[in-house]
C-alpha cells in the first residue's frame, strides 16, 4: 500500500512509514512463521502475494474515490462488480452451492456472520477508515490481523501462544505507534 499510495495518490514516502512497514512485516513473519513445506506451498504463497497486492491496490483506489463517492457508494459498487465477476464462476460450478447444508443452523449462522460482519461491515469500516487516514499509513493497521487472529484462536479455539507471537505483536504495535506518533 505504501508504494501504491506514493505512486497513485502522490503521498509522501517518509522514513517513518518505510521503517514502520518493514518492522510490521517482520512482526507478521515472526507470528506466522515461514513454512515452506507441503505439496502446493509455492502456489499458495504466490496466491497470497497476489491477493495482498490486489488488496493494497484496492485500498489505494478506494482512497482515490473517497473524494468523489461516499464510503457506502464505493462499497456497494465494489460489491456489485464482485457479484458480476463471481456469477460466471458459480454458474460453471453449481455443485459447490448444492453441497452447502443450509438447514444446519451452525453453517447458516456462520455464513451470515461471514457475509454481514466479516465482509459487509468490515469493508464499510475499512473503506471509511481510508477516508480518515493516509492510504500509506493505513496498511499498518491491516497488519494487526495476525495479532487479532491469534488472540481469537487462543480465546475461542484454545490454541497456544508462542514466543514468536509475543515478539511479532510487539513489533507490529511499535510500528503502529511509530506511525501514529511521528508520521504527520
């Protein structure tokens, strides 16, 4: 996001931003680790890198549109484009929908949560947040996800917390603090 915001929005590429992003990225690596084993790991890594780049570009474009359109308008238009793009894929693979057991309340409530909270509300909040802060700095807040995800895994799934989580979380929190405190 830092590079896209510099290139597209002409935001400043400050030393604080570069250091903060580098520190936060190292923090994410400390939390997640580097696991290069498995049959399709390189394809998975490639897909995740492409997803991260497209997310970063999307965020910068949302910021660019925020001067012309409201957060709600941008989110609705992006959702309509996504529906148009996904419909041919769904129609080509109808068995994917046929195997979903919507009579199971856990599945139905989980899907509603994913659609309403994790997608619609989260996108609205993210897009609104982009109107309030520079796009280059906002990427740091996105890197808080591994911290939140690991803590939720600990609380609800009884997963363990590692030393890497502690070190990575501290690095990410310091990077956010640096950006808030020194990048004006």
